[in-house]
């Protein structure tokens, strides 16, 4: 160990909190893990304080895999969240500030205004920030596992199952709510069940609730109380991918459940016997296979019960909609994409419009369309059309780190300097920025080393 050069210092605000506050950990290339608190960090040295050490110790960053940190979020969430995905795989969330031919800008709580070069932006999606009942996972606390040998663990902002079994949380859902999550799996197909409105978190087969079974390219819905089979549907996304984004909208008032996979509505089911199954409030995720399954970016929000759009016909798959079987033996032909699909923006209700963004101000976006100017809240949009460009990818530089947010998204930048609870970094993607350290729950070092990638288990497994 060497004495660190006083380049900069990171003093975590959380370190001054109560003794019960979450501790940070540092993980080394030899797989040693040390709990404690980062005292300072430089481009080549980490100074670490631990109860196991008599005094703060200095470690060369070339021997450090990653830091795990207690993260916090914004106190006042905005009415929308724009997700900018970059060509290098980074994904950053914030409020859409401006868009032009050269730049896509986000206002963020953790770094202020970030201006991304248009040629390095892959796409922009927008989510409405309704009143969230839950966002996570941020840990295993509050969740109950059904097996004596728990198959689920919390790691890297996700629940990960390595055996069959369930994990559940009670008192989570309301009579009308929307549940969304990312699911990823190993093997030739997904084998997972999701149970809504359960009244018993101690079992994978509760006597009440609605069970959605995901297997291969099919999804089946069952009323656990009445044992009624309510229907099934096919999803091409489940057959062609090993990870998907799932959204379930459920209303016990209108007796309907809508399923969306990868932003495409798959099916809407109706249960005429919903009143016979008084709902509980628990949510279950159940792995049906010993192969790895990952569930992340879970969000539960209130919902008004209005279904804005219906799925395209999928006759011929034995599908049932509203309890009625399909009547055709021939599958419907796939929809033909319009030539201007890439120039269309999708709205929350499923409508689309073609045009060019002229301004964004006070949460409202102005769009010039062939039929005239349109002004609407940014939160009403779901996708943003960007002018086609020849994409570029940022260069890799010595000193690059990958900083992870609690929702599982990340950003890469070269670590340039540090301040009181901040990191300052630079990238071709956005220039230079100063980040609030509290926004990150993990920071990886030596990110381009193949040896370290294997030690970290890169590939997200």
C-alpha cells in the first residue's frame, strides 16, 4: 500500500448518517470483498476506511473491480422520464429538454443538463411518471421467498433465480394498477409465472389472484380462485429474444387485464367472474426452471383503468379474447410497416403523428406536422422520432469507468476528478459533466479488461 496523492476526495453524505446506514463495499480482482466507506479516490488510487482496518488504506485501482454504494433518488419525480439509449449501450434517464439535428438534451437531478451528440444517440423513449407504489428492486427486504432454500437473490439491481421457486411481496397492489418489469432468461425459452392480487405470499400456488404463465412464445391467464382458464396469446418477442420488457395493466373494477411485451400490446382479457375472486394485494414472480432467470426494473403504479388501444388480431393460435376462442386456422399475416415508421412518434393512447420537434418548454413539446403545428405535454409521448444520421460510437479511453444507476441503467465516462460527494468525468457522448455520487449504486473499474469482465460476470449474469 502507498500513500495516496491528494488529487481529490469523495466524502459521502450518507457516511455521516446514522450508524445503521447501508455500508459500501469494494471488490478486488482476487475476489476479496471489504466493507467500509470510500474516503478518497484518484484516477489511480482508492482510499478506503473499514472497521476491519486500523486506519484508512490505499489501493491501486488496477486491482479494483468495482465499488458498491448506497444510492438515493430524486425527491420530487417529474411527470415524465425520457430514456436516451446511446450507441455504446449506455442508457440515461431524465426530463427531455431539447432536440435538434446535433443534440439531444436531458435535464437530470444527478448531473444537471446533459447534451448528447445526436450521432451517438440510438433512440429516445418516454415514460409517464405516474404515482409509483413501488420502484426497484433495491434489495431483498420486504420480499418473501417460498422455498426453504431460497432460489432468489438480489444482485446488481435485479432479482436473480438459480432454481425453481417464487418471490413475493404483500400489500403492494391496488384494485387498478400497472405492473412493469424486465425479464431475462438463459435457455431456449422463458419459464416464469407472475401472480397478481394474491392473498398469500408464503406459497407459489395461492388460492386467490390471477396467474400469467410465460412459456416459450405463449402466455396463459388463469383465475386462481375459480380455476377458470381465461385465455392465451402468442408473443413473437418471447420466441425471438432472451429478454423482454413486460407491462401488465389490471383492473378489478372493469374486470380486465391487458398485457404488453416490448411496447406491443399482446392481449386484453376479461374475467366475468372477477367479483367471485376478491383480490389480495400481493405480487409474485415465480421461476419454473433451474436455469437462470432475472427480473429487474420493477415498477408498480396506480392506473385509471382506461385501455387506450387493443391488440392486432392474432387468429389461428387457439387464442381466446374475452373468453371466446379464435375462429381461424390460418395465422394473420404480419403487419406491413409503413415507410415513414421511423419518422412517427407514438402517443400514450396508441395514436401516432409524423413531424419535427420545434421546441420543448415547461414540459410541453411543439411539433411541426404536415397538418399544422401540434403542442402537447412531453408525458403524452412514448417515442421520439429522430432525424436519421450516420451513427458513431464513442472511443474507449484509459480511465473509463462504468457507473450504474439503481434501475439497472449505466453510463461510461473517463474519471477526471472528484469533489465533495461528486465525480467529474468526460466522454465523447456528452462532453464533461459532474455527477452526484449518490445517484450510483455501483462503479466498475478496468471495464475494458477481458480478464476483469470474466471476474465480474459481465453479460449481466
